[in-house]
C-alpha cells in the first residue's frame, strides 16, 4: 500500500519532482533519503571495519532496519506500552547463512552489532513516531519539530550516559542491574563463542519456520484488509511469543474488552468522550511512580517499584 508514496518520495528526493509536495512533512524527502542512506552506509562501514564481509554487513543492516520498522509499526498501530522484537538481526543472519560462512572474524564483529540491534525494548524510532502522529493536528509549520526531537535525543543521551557512568562507578555496576551489567553484556559473546566452538551451516528449520510464518502473516494481513468480519488482528501473531506478553496480555485483553463494550453500546461518540478517562489512568500510574521516587529520595528507600514492564 505504500508503493505509491515511496515512489513519490524517490521522485522528490532524487529527481526533485515539482509535482510532489513535501512542505507539510517534518523534513524534506530529500533530507530523509540522504540521512537514511548516510546512516546505513556508516553502519555498514563500521561493521565491515569490525570484521564482517561486505555482504554480511549489508545483510545485518537491512535485517535491523526491517525489524526497526516492523516493531515501530507494532507500537504505533497497537498502542502496546512496551514491545520487543522476536528476532535479532545478528542471530537471524547466523541462522540463515550458517556460522561457517561468516568465519571467526565475522562472528566476533557481529557480536558488537548486538549493542544497537538486539535488546531494543526502548529505541528512538518508536518514541518519535508518536510525536510525529501528534504533530499532524498542529496548524503551523512543523519543520522545527525535527530539530526539537533531535535536541531531545542528544540531551537524553548525554544525561543517561553520564548517569550510568556515575552510578556504575559509585556503586558498582554489578550491584545495579543483573541484565544490563551482567547477563546482557555477556550474552552476545556467549552466543558467538558457542558458534565458534560448534560451527554449523544454514538452519533448514529456521528457513522453513520463517517461510511458513511469513506466509501465515501475509494471509492474516490480507484477511484484515479484505474481510470486514475478520476478528483477528495480525499484530498479535508476531508479538504473541515474546516474553513481555507474559506481563502485558491481560492488560491488552482488558483494553480490547472495554473498547468492544463501549463502542457496541455507547457508539463512537461515547468512545471519544471516554478516552480521557483511560489516558488519565495511564498518567496516574506515572504520577504515582514519580511521587514514590521523591519519597524514596528523602527516606533512602529503594526498590519501591510501582509498575514494571
């Protein structure tokens, strides 16, 4: 469905087609295409310099971008509070091609790709898409929004990195979080060490499962677009087996149930009036967490976790 739009983007960015208007976008199509190309080439060059062959570096970046876009669509379209991908670009490449093809140097270089492409439970693309959606209702020039978002990202990076370094050296990183300072840092290299010790070819099972899963997902999407009575949303299929669903499934079920009852018996008008109430519930959770954070700072208490997902 996006083919027509992507063709317009390409014509405007490369051929400067005057018939394509991008004045209402957050950044020009030309800038967006060149930023995407420049960033991708930088990642490919970085991976190649770390030991991957050129084709493997390109494949890793393409897989990662596909995962990023897919996960962003899941977050934007479903509204889940948090999401993780069922796939990791590096391990998917190893499974698809086999560790022998990549070689020892390539496998070690691939381990460092986990830093930005593996544990992406929180990543910038999904956060920005919500801001861009909200900006659609702004009756003003929205081009400056891009620079505001960029400034927020830079400030967040500086603040978070400084805080992590301070806390890690002040209290010892191993005492802070078992995953981010322990298991998560060792996992990529444990995975690569296992592949170095037991080299293997392409996973036939992985290929078969991917083809079958992709075919089933295609049928779900086609059914949703063509059959008005179809009750199952295709987003549920790819995220159903990720570990976060253990914490989120009942909340998702309640949201679906409330929405169904409200629309069925109250209609779209009542649904629109009820939305502030449910947004208030979400805001209330964050306000409660903030209040307890202030209380903990005065009392010296820790681990008063109001909610965690």
